[in-house]
């Protein structure tokens, strides 16, 4: 290969790489923004509603009307949940200290959607029980300890399958 061809190939390679670097940085920035948005969504919106349910089941705080309202909110939040998991915004693409989202979300998207649907359906069932005044049924479905890990509305199944352990910083 002549030196002129090598030079031309070197220039082409350099221009190509230079063009890809900003694209990679933009994707990284978008991924970081998606992760931050997802964490805020889950911690503030989803967990905010679950805290109402937990307080009722564990400590008898609030009312069945509060449970019904939060359960209905969870149905709507579940519908939004998949949008907070854009492709390649989990572990394997970002540090474990930044996200707990496991790659299985994207490699088994159908199962992930099924688990999200389980949350929506469990929350709908909870809202119906609360509306009917079935305190015992509500507490049984939420779980008397008020823990998402023990609830029967669908939180634990998704977390067990798709959320990794908290990484040490």
C-alpha cells in the first residue's frame, strides 16, 4: 500500500472517529438523564404512592379512600414505567453505582412488560378492594409489613428479576 493511500485511510479513519465521539457523548448524556429521570420517577412518584399503601397496611394510617386513590395512581404510573427504561440505560452500559437496572430488562423485554402489567393489574385489584371497603383484603394484598418486597401487587417480582443489588460507591 502506498503512503498516499495510507494517509488517505488515516484521514478517513480520524474523521470517522472524530464524528463518532460527540455521538457517543450525546448518547451517554441522554442515558444519564434517562437514569436520573427513572430514579426520580420510581423514588418520588411510584414509591410515594406505595408509602401511602404501606402506612395503611402497617400502621393503620390514612383511609381506604387514600389507598384507593394511591392504587389508581399506581395503575397510571405502571403504564408510564416502560418509557423510563430506554434501551441501553442499565448496567453494562453505565456503572453499577449509577443504576440498578439489570440488562435482563432489555434482553427479555416481554417479561419486563408482563411484570409491569402485573403491577397495574394488582393495583387495579387493590383499588377495587379499597372501594368495596374490604380492609382485610387490602392489607392482605399490600402485605401487613407494608414492604414492597412482600406486597402482592407486583413490585417484588419485577425488582427480584430486573433490579440489581445496591453497589458500593
